């Protein structure tokens, strides 16, 4: 009976496996732990009893014996087979080799490779991508994830994002990187429980998931994730989008953990790798920033322990769009234009109401001076919230003022609820219901609760008669358009519907409050009534259900010739992560948020990478006769200065300005505007700049070096592992042909890029697996209500396909065209046919092809694979031996391999021959085939010698990598332990008594955390370096002889 042991390769159940270990069950029974090594099932696990397997056999090295046994292969098929093997190789030995960019459907710029460059150098991929709004962070994260999958460093991934962005993440990861992610939400959980029972865990039914931020704090969803991860799961990665939401919330002196902070901190500890994305990671509180970084990398950072720039540089990527433009990267020019409204009558409600409110606020503040400081501060909140809404619209002001008047009759309320009144409109992150009206009710009730709470604190000092007079005027004013509406309607007529006919121009309008949005929509519909605006205008708000949001984004980015939508009226629910740049370069702020970061996020909806227009226009309104607008205009100028020059310091300045305005409102407008203009010279700003090492000159000098290095290594990687679109097209065409479906000739082109069309009704596509693969060529289902797959397929025809980006003359992605790339699901299915055991058994793996040279040549091709823990392929490469071929003396004289120059010349000829594979005359094929076994036997010893040399070189590189990463990690943990110990030994804070109750409690929790962290770091010093080093241990290696190729001269 055959015996097997750990490290052996075996074949059973139709596949090849590596024996990873064995376990004695007693009574003479032993189970073997197997990991599959076949290309189309790599890494699958199985536990078996050897004696119980019917077809099990131990494998030796695969030699040349089967080559050409049944004839020779068609040159096109053999070429596709060899290229598929080449494209399937990956290695963990070379940190400078980029592999993922050539397996993705993206328009790549070298600067986007910096996160990947840094990730490859980290023992754990703990990385903060802090690039500017619209700079392409999602693509950068996808590149890191795909490369880690190729290098077998990741096998489980969770993306956590704001609810409005989960579908966008799902679409981009599938379309651009061939990764199919499941959205875990209420509907998915309900469906899973219907199918598998209430105890089913959604996190065990797959490997790639997306969840919204809000559900991450819900134990209904997070509990199952913790169960699936255990205390720690190796090869698992958490991708946290808009990661600044996980940082402790800002306080007056010290940031305090939020519920989301605690939820993310608990879950992140279970993942080996963490990838955080945020354009605004530093909120001005050092302890908040260090807490976020500790969640990212607890071995490098500790909360409330100051961050050192040298440590941060290893794990953070931070580029502003202004930096990238400085280095020649293409981003649109942003023009920010004020729309000055002049010459209004002095009694116009647009001017009179602000004056009345200013007098009301002045009286309130004067009378509040008799109150204790805390109560006086809370009383001012009512004025601030009313002013915010008045500067938005008379309607929003009237709605809130009515609630305010009712609230003046109350005497008790929550200070926390009152404080929320001045921090923008009420929002919900996740529209759990598909009922938009119901969600609107929820938002309105929250607005009422906040306004009433703020009013109750103002009640002792408020002037009820003045409030009622303002309400009467506001209600009257809300029945008519104001000067902004009039200007906007005229602009739309002139720019979007000249001569009464709508053109292709599109417009985004932002407002902060839902009441303003509803009022503005009514006024615009009235003003544009003769232009039939019903199909031209839509809205996107916090109450818009997720499916409807996706449909709105699709329509707004669609070709204007196919969709009538022209104007998207948005509340700030659309300010984060929504891509609206494809067909739109105009944005108008109907009102202005008081937080510069929010203003920048709004502008980022159209000012982003892949904006086809050369210039985008962001406009805002200024009443020349309204004092408050001086401050708002200064705020806009400060936002642009932050964007262009101030880097990370700008984030802190923005937070400070927003906080100041929220505390006091806009009073003493001229001096406040001057303060806004000069803001930035204070200790918190300097500390943020120092911690993030964000001096503009140093940042750009560093980036210049990085971009030069990235461009160089991108080209070097392209030469080694690049996938030529023409070659991919040829391989796909061959695979389709063998499936009985010709790719055919291009059906058209987009600016020189050929496009093709498949026919879903072809009978060859009716077999299992094909319909699902073809679904990736259809437009995604528009709503979750599309339950019937049959109906959806009937209504959604296959889109055209291309093998390189299809870019229109305007610079936009061509609508209705899907770019096929190496990781696209359809391509993987087609290429999988060349890798499957069933297909390979039908290959002779020998081929004779017409070559460009004058001399017949022969090439023996092998593939070397080195396996690490879990049968992870740590290194793969193709090994070749080439030799001149002649029949003279073949019976007695073995083939003599070429030396280096001859080898290189032969491989150049091989590449040329496989680009246009042609079969030579049958007589030539018969001549060489009779010698195939002898030729392979002659060359095999040289191939094995070269493979052994390659194995030693790769093993040495892997060992060196493992040792270096282990040493780096040990030094990192030791250094962190030393800093934490120093912090523990430091005396208690002398200013703790000045902190608020929550802030003081948070500071005490942080200090207690330091003591626990010391114990954790002591344990990690013992275990973690060894674990990292062991991940590069070679458990087994295997050489397969995969092909024998003859180059036959065309002239022979």
C-alpha cells in the first residue's frame, strides 16, 4: 500500500493536492490535511482518510512522457494555453514587481501605485490612504487588494463604507478588478435565513463582503462577523472607507470615543491586514488621530501617545490634487465663482429677515449674560441654528422658527440634542426602509426634536413677540421665489435650454436642508414650467432609498441622448463618495455649509479623477447687501486655500472654523471674516502639520522622488508581467472558438479601440455557468425589486466588450462598453478552460508553429511552484530550455541547448511566433513529432538543473524577506513598547481638572489602556516576528513540464 507524508503531492477526486499535515485519530486511523494546488481550485481544503479514497495516488514529478503522445496541438490553442499559464504565475519574492495593475480594467496613472508600493513593504498591510477627495482612493485600494490576493497574503476581505457607497464599491470592485463582493444588509440576511435557517451566519457563506458603517455597530450583523473571524484571522483584510468616522469625536480639549469608534476598534483587531481610506484623517485632536492610527496598526501606534512622522510615513499615503497637478497628472481646473446678487430693495425679505434675526440674537445674547456660562452657551445655540436655516431659505427658516416658538414654552431638554441643532441637517446613514416618505418623517421629527431642545434653553431670554414677527414675514416670503431662484432659473434657460430646447449640459445643485430642497424644487418647477421640467429634474436626499440612489447615479451619468435627466437637486447626503463627474461639470451651492470640509466634499462630486472636462465650475450665491455673506465668502476662499496649499493643516483649520461658527453664529461679520481669512496660526494646527509631516515643500519633494520611482518600476513590471490587450483578445477568441462561439470581427470602435458583441442566444451559452458569466456584460439590476433573473436578462442585453479602455473623444468612459481584463469573470471562465484538468487531458501539450528564423528550434517549457503554509503559492515562474533542432544525427547525438545569447534570440522568436500562430505543413509536423520524446528527454535534465537554481534563488529571497520583516516587526514592537512605558511612567495630567466629565473619563480610560497595551506588546514580541517569518517558509516545491514547442522556419 502506498504511504504518504507531509509535503507529498497526491491526486484524488480528480484534483492534485499538497499534504499539509496529518492527525492521528486512534485505532490505526489517520487523517491527512490537504490543500488543492490545481490552478482552477487553488487553496481549497480537504481532510481525508487515505485508505478510504478509491482513486488516490501519490505523485512524483511530472515529466515529459505525455508530451506529443496523441499528436500536436493547434498553434492558436497552444499559444492560448501557454499564455494562460504565464499570466497565472505570481511571486512574493520581488517587492518591486507590480502585478495587479496588469490584471485590472482601469485607466492607470503611476501615482496610484504608491499605496501598493508601500503595502508590499509592510509585514502586515496596515495602510492609511489619505489622498484628496476625488483622487482615486477606491482604485488604489482595489490594486492593493488584488495584489495581496495574487501573492496569497489575503483570502478574506470585508469593506465597510457609508451606506450610500456600498453599491458603488460593489460595482467598481467587480468591473475593475473582477472581485465579486456580497453586500451584507437586512435583505441579504433575511434571504439567507429563509434559505438556511435562522442560525445561518452570512459571513461564512463566502470570502468577500461589504457592509455599511451603521450596520457595523449592530450586533445582529457584527456578531456573526466576530464569530467568523475568531479572536484573530490571518490573511483577512478590513477595508474601511471614510475612516475618519471611526476616529474619536472632537471635544473641547480631548476627543471621546464614539460608538462607531468602539465597534471598529473591536472588529479591526480580528483582521491581520487593515486598509483605511480618508481624505480628512486628522480632526485637530492629537489623541483622536493617534486613536485612529492605533486601530489601523496597534503595533506601531498607541492612542493618546503622540505620533512620530517617521512612523507615519511607512503606513500613510497623502497627496492633494494640487500636488498631483503640479507633477503633470490630469485633473480638471476648478473655477469657483461667486454669483453676486445686487440692488435688492432694502425691505426685500432676503435682507429684512437677516436684520430681524440679528436683532433677535443680540437681545438673546445680552439677556443670557445673566445666566451661568453653560446655560448661556446653550441659549445661544437657538440663534445659531435659526441663522443657519435662514441663510439656506425662508422656508427652512419658517419651518424651524415655528418649532422654535413652540419650544420656548418648554423648560427641560437634552443639552446633547440641543447641540446637534447647529451641526447641520439631521441625517441617517442608512435608509433601512424603501419608503422614502417614511424616512422623510423620521428626519423631520429629528429636526423638530433638535430645534425644540435648543429653544427650551433659550426660553428664559427669548423675545416671543420678535420671533412671531419673523415667522409671519418668513411664511409670506416662502410663497415666492427669492433672488437666487430667479437667477438660477434664468441661468438654466440660457445655459441648459437655449431657445426653449434642452441641450446635453447637466447641473448639480446642493442645499443643506430638506425643507430648502423641497421649496427650491417647487419654485424651479414653477419657473421652468414651459420647459416641461418634470423629467429633467430629480432629487437625491438622505431619505432616498438605496436602490433609487443607484438609479439616480446611473441616469445622471448616462448619455444625455438616452436619458432626459439634467438637474440633480441634492442635500448633503450626496456629499460623500458619489461620483457625478461623467457628464457634468457644473455645480451650484444654493446655500453654503459652515464647515469647509463639507464644502470641499460637495465640490468633489464633479472635481475628481476621470472628469472628462478640462474645467469644472462651482458657483455660490453672495448677497452684496447682506453682512453675513462677507463671512461666507471668506469661508469659500479659505476652503480653496486649504485645498491648494494647506494640506493636513487645512483639515484642522476647517474643523476649528466650523466649531467656532457653530458656537456663536455669524456676528460682527467684518471682524469674523478677517478671523476666517487669517485662521491657522495656533498650536493645534502646528501639531497636526508636525504629526503628518505635511509641509508643502517637503511633501512635494518627497512626492517627486516617489513618482519618478513608481514610473520606473511600472515600466519594468510591464516588461516582465504586462498583459498585452491584443494577446488577451487572441486568447479569449481562441477560448470562445473552442466553446463554439466565434468572437468575430469588431462591430465598431470607440476612438480607435475595437469593440465586439457576443450573442447571448447562442446555444453554446446555455450550459451551466455561462449565463452567470455573461451577466457581467449586462447593466446591473436597477433595483432590488428585480427578482426574476429571467426577466432581468430579457430586459438587459449584453453590452459591447473591449480589451482596452474605451474612451470617448470627450474623455469619458464609453457607455455600453465593458472592458475585459485578466480578472474579469468572463475572462476567468474562458481561461479556466485552459487550466482545468479536463481540458489539459485533451491537450498533447506539444506544438509546431511557423517561426521567424531560418533554423528549426525547440523549446521545453516547465513551470516551477514553491508552496508555503496553506499551500499558498509563494513563487511561480516559467522555466525554459531552448536548442537548435536538426534531424542529422538525432539517433546518436543529443540536442545541445543554446547558450545565453541563443536562448534570448529563441525566446524573441517564440514571442513573435505566438503573436500570429500558424501551423506549418503536415510533413514538417510529422518529422518533428517522431522525435518529440527523444527531444524532451535530451532537454529535461537541463530544465531540472535550471529549475533547481531558480528554486534556490527564490527560496533565498523568500527567507531573506521573512527574516527582514520579522526583524523590522520586532524593532517596531520594541520601540512602541518603550514609548508606551514612558507614557505610563509619566505623572497624571495636571490639566485634567479642566476637562469636561466625558473627556476626563476618556483620558483615564486611555491611560489604563496603556498598561494593558504593555502586556499585549510583550506577548507580541514573542509570537509575531516568528509568525511573520514562518509565513515565508517553503513547505513543498513542484516542477511541471507543461509544453514542448517547435519553431519551424517559414522557408523550410
